[in-house]
C-alpha cells in the first residue's frame, strides 16, 4: 500500500513539474518575435502587392497585457509601384497574442 501511494505522489509531482515548466523569453527574444510577427503580418497581407511594397520593422516598444502584447512599431515602407520611388518611416500600433500568431492593427 505504501509503495502504491508513493508511486502516485511521485507521478503527480512529476506531472506538475513537467507541465508547469515554461521557458521565459529574454527581452531580445521577445522583441525579435514581436517584430517578426508584425513583419509577417504586413508583408503577407493579401491587399498589398508585396512585389512592389516592402515593410521592414525597425523597432518595437510593448506592454504585456493578460491576453497578449500591446505594441508600437517603427516601420519603414518602400513603395516602387506606378513609377514612384517612396521610402518612408512611420509608426504603427498592433495587438499581438502571446503565441505571436494573431496580429490585429490598432488605429
């Protein structure tokens, strides 16, 4: 009986440790993941002709919220459509989920 109880306790404790371990990202890793998520969102938008318009995310400032990150990005846009040669830098805001898969622009 004692061995069975000990086995169950070890199993519960081991499961707890296994599923509670979550690697915390460093500040640089988090910033890179946020910039990558925003870059993918901007450069893979079906409404944008990505053959002529390119976005580069330069910087990010963010706040961690319960459901994700509230971000402000410094973004460079190069537009070479219709004979124009536009190169501009501006600010964009977005909410990004904690898994970096869902990006929604804030206006």
